[in-house]
C-alpha cells in the first residue's frame, strides 16, 4: 500500500499546480515516510489527537518530499490511535488545501485508519497478486460493505509469489464493483530511483490516475 500511495502522490505532484499531500495514519510500518524519503514531525493520527484534545498544532507539520510533494508521515508508532471525528476534520481541511490528498490507511485495524476510509472520496484496495494475498484480501473485504464511493482493486506482482491468480482477483474486483489494476513487480523499491519506479508502473499509474479523476 505505502509504495503505491507514494507513487500515486509523487506522480500527481509532478503535474499539479496545487500542492499534493501524502499522509499515513501512523502505525508500525512507517512505509510512507520510508518510500518518500521524508519524515514529518507529526502523523495524521498525531494531529488528530491534538485536535481532539484542543491542543495547538504547529503551522508547518509536514515534511517536503520530492517534486513539491508534502509528506505527513513519520517513523513507526505503536501507541497513537487517533479519533474518528478529528481525523475526518483534519482530512477535510487537508482536502480543501491540496490538489490531491493520498492517505495510506494501513490494515484498517486502528481508529485513525477506519476514519480515513470513511472520509475518502476514492478507495484503492492494494494487495499482493499472489494466492495468499488474494485470500487475505477476500477475508478483509468480506467484512466491509460495498462502498458508495468509487473503489479500485490494485494487485502488485510478487516475483516470489508464483503465477498471479488472475481469475480470483477479477472475481474479487467484480464483487466490489471495482476495476482491477495490475502493477508489475517493482523490485527492491527503496534501492531504486523514483523515476525508474514510475516508468515501470506507468500503465498502472495512468489507469489509477484516470479512475481517481472521475
């Protein structure tokens, strides 16, 4: 999820006149900060808790990523949870101030992640294009009612995962009423320049960008 969130946001930032924000909800991975190469002083969950407690938020709470991208993501967290109403308020303000706001909502296991899902205008379900990834995706999505907002199923190829279960992935996407976008294997993404990753995933990024603009 974090890799795709970064690629979508960075690609949009390169052509957007308004700033683009890449955020995560906090949590144990810190993937958005890792892949963007920028660590913000606060995460979306941090700001949410400050807003909920009526504590001040610094005027500049993001870090600058490449190509003018703003990054609201930090190091791994294990205690900050965020609250539903304040996450929605923060995301509403972020959406009003940016050309695009991309949020990595993790595994939807924490309050901030669930609130981010509820506030989203578009939702991309990202999973490995493997049999285990498909099974995990089916378990998660079986618990989530089909949304009233546009959904996309994005499947990332895994070099060690064997042949992609394309029929199962297509069935999963059909069950959500969502298009299926396949992303090729990108290798060790932290060791590769952003431009190379964008070129390898160009077709998928173009497809996702077109769906997000609807």
